[in-house]
C-alpha cells in the first residue's frame, strides 16, 4: 500500500478533545501534494496519526456553511428522480 502524504496547511480550529488528548479539528489539508481541502477528523496530540474523517472541497464547504446557517440552497437535483 502506498504511503499517504499529508500536510496541514492551515489549522482553523479544534472542535473537541477526548481524554487521551486526541482532538477533532477543522483544518485545510493537502493530501498527496494536491490542493488543500477542508478536513474534519480526529488527530493524535503530535498529529502523526489520524482517525477517519470527512474532506470537503471549497464548494462543498460553502454549501455546508449555508446549511448550518439555515440559508436556502439552490440545487440542480430533480427531486422526482429520487427514490
């Protein structure tokens, strides 16, 4: 398995910390030397290990902010085609 490369390019904030010192954080992370994306996941105190998380593009992050703020979201989804 190929080694996963990451670089936390900007720490935005810590959401919580557990008893073992791991923190759930919102950061901008560059994965495998690609453009940084918004990332929410748990990190060990020294940031050498990580838990599963969610990575969002700038567009997805903007939509998430709007959803949290209760703003109307324009979409191009045909709701008649949804089960």
